């Protein structure tokens, strides 16, 4: 082999060097490097899976949000409708109460008017009586006695009460 220019000692030394290099490379560099590459690949796959799960969860959340909004809208619409109906009931009740109060006021006013009318009639009768007594007293003062004056006054009052009516009807 020496004729070919190959030195066997050098070849054996290079084979030993290569075997040592291969053993050291495989044990200390290749295994940790392959382990690191596998871990990175696994972590990338895990991230992709988590990302996929996150997208699915996000879609579910969006759907849930849409259904929640729809149900909230339905509930709020129902509550608004219920409030409107309640307001209508309260309004009707208040109108009924107002009508009753108006009727009570009318009844009281009519009673008060009738009472005032009766009072005015009694006052007018009293004034007519007093006035007739004064007229009889001043006109026939010297001619009549007090008894006769009273009888004439009473007669005037009773006759005037029959002929004078205080009713507007």
C-alpha cells in the first residue's frame, strides 16, 4: 500500500481519529441536538394544537355570545312589553280613580249648592218677615195695637211665601 502512496499508520491514526470524532459527536452533540429538534417539533405541534383549540373555543364563545345577546334581547323586549302593559293598567286605574273623585266632587258640590240655596231662602224669608213687620209697624203705628200688627205681619209673611217662589224652575 505504500506503493500507492497510502501510509498505513496514518490511515489507522485517521480511522481512530474519525471513530473518536464520530463517538464524541454522536454521544455529546448529535443526541442532544436531535433531542432539541424533537422537543422543538413537539412544542410547535403542541402550540398548533393549542391554537386550533383556541380558535374552536373562540368560535364557541362567539356563538354563545350571539345566543346570549339574542336571549337578553328577548328578555328585555318581554320586560318592556310587561312594563308597558303595567303602565296601561296603572293609567286605567288612575283614570277610574279620577272619575270617581270627580263624581264625589260633583255630589258634594250639588249638596253644598242645595244647602246654600236653602240657607238663602230662609234668610230671604226672615228678611221679608222683618221688612213686612217694619212696614206694618211704621205705616199703621198709630192706628193698630201691637197684637194686630203681629197678626197683619204674619198674614203678609204667609201670603208672600205662597206667592213668592225662590226656585229657579
